[in-house]
C-alpha cells in the first residue's frame, strides 16, 4: 500500500464518518432535518475573499463551486484523486 492509496482510504473513511455524524445529528436534532457542512461554514469568509477579488479569465466559478460543495463530497473527491495518483505514480 503506497502513501497515495493510504491517503485515499483515509479520505474515504473521513467522508464516511462525516456523513454518518451529520445524519446522526439530523436524527437527534430538534429540527430533524439534514444540514450539510461546507468549507464556508467552518472557516471565516475572509479566507475566501481571494476568490471574488481575483480574475482568472472567466474561471472564477470553479473555486466558488469547489468551496460551495459539501465537505463529505470534497473528501470523497480527494480520495478518488489520491487513488488516481496511486495508479499513475505508484510503485511499478
């Protein structure tokens, strides 16, 4: 098992645990509805001001889309990226 595959497994486990805790919180909570956790919920908005202030020749929507994704989707996507890196850069 290479470092990339281990990081992929950890990212998948982290995403699974996160979505499990979010579902459990929704079941226990008073409102009883699912609330997805995003990067903008965890970090202050000042860390994301560079997205709106910079010009990437029409590519400003890409970082806004990535930041707006639920955190478990980001972790699953990161796991897939690490598995691809394992396949391309792993031991031969």
